[in-house]
């Protein structure tokens, strides 16, 4: 039985939220070491499979990730999944029930082009969601102001299509089927069924087909929604702790342990967490 399993959010714990790439060299090295020791590693993220392939998997493969390593990507919050090595790759799988209707996507694109392309960019790689992201040259304050306007516009667009949307502080007149999810660098419009708990469920399904499941787990994330990974594993009876790399929003009461890395945040905290487990496992 593997000594540990890892469910990792990517933006924040692994990729720098400013550059949107892995900039701390030890993160790639330590992930390769941990995975090559037989630890299952699943990237459970809102990112697309193309982003995880280019920004995470390719550096791992270049760093010596073994073909038999149990590394998987669960993307778009459970809507898309794939194996990251030759031994476990069977194509990119998409939950077609989670795809936003093309007519609505087209209206979102028109809205973006007309009002928001100066502060954000459209993520062309998403298969099921509508996602726009902060331009790296745009200051955070400017982005947050535009994001607030965008989420309001998005809610009203969905209401016009009689699509109920979940957005903090707004109540839809229609049954809710879509969530508007703003983060510190992006906004996703996604099927309500998606989430990090669904991603965790997908991860366990992938791992069961490739070998035994560990009893001990660590989940790592930078937002309150990432706790859903640990919530799911705890409910399934696993020994889990969650690592919060951005606890500024407050640490919620949970029936499992919540870990922080002192004053470190984002990928610096992620690097410290991975370095700890390299020491433990070797």
C-alpha cells in the first residue's frame, strides 16, 4: 500500500499565481521524487488539461517522472481527466453533461470582447467552462474592480437565458444549474455539479484502476473551495489533513487537521510542504 496520497490544487500551491507557472525549481524535483517513490499524485484543479500538460506534466516528465508513476490530472473541477504518463494515459476524457451551451458561450465571448479584454484574457483551452483570467500586466486592484462588474454582467446574461446561477449575494429567479466562481486571478462559469469534491471522487476512481489506494492523504489548496477535497476523503473514511497555503480568508472548523506552513503562502508554502514529505519518505 502506498504510504501517502496527494490531491493538489495547482494555482497557488504548485504554480505561482503571478506567473501562472512553476517557478520554484524544488517543486518539480520534489514532485518527481515523491511520485517515483510510488505515491499517487493527482492534480485536482479548475485549470484545463492543456494547461496542466504544458505547465506541470511536461516539466515533471523532463525531470525524470517514471512511466509507471501514478500521476493524473483532474481538470475543470472534475469535468475533464487524464493520465499523465505513458503507462496510465488513455486519452483526455470529458463529461459532456458539464459543457456550457454553445449559444451561451457565444454571448459570453461577445460580452468579454466588448467590455473586458483590456483587463482579462479568454481561456481558449477550456472544454466545459467559460473562463476569463487576469492579464499578468494588470494590477490586482484593477482586475478585482473589473471582475466585480463581470460577475454581475454574467449573472444577468444567464438570467436572460433563464439559466439559474449561483453567485454570492444574488438569488436567481430560475432553478440553479450554473455557478459563477470568482477567484483571485480568474472567474469561471461552470456547471453546478462541478467542484473539488467531484474532482476528488474522479481521482479515487482513476487510482483504483491503477493500484491500491493509500489510507493517508494530504490535500493542498489556496481557497476555501479546496477544502472540499479533504471533506470528501474524510467522508469516505480516509485519514486526511488539508494544507492551506493561503489561510488569510480564515481557517474553517473541520473534523480533520488543517496544516499551514508558518508565514509562507502560495507556492513557497507548497514547496515547503513537498520538501517535508521528501524528507519523510526518503
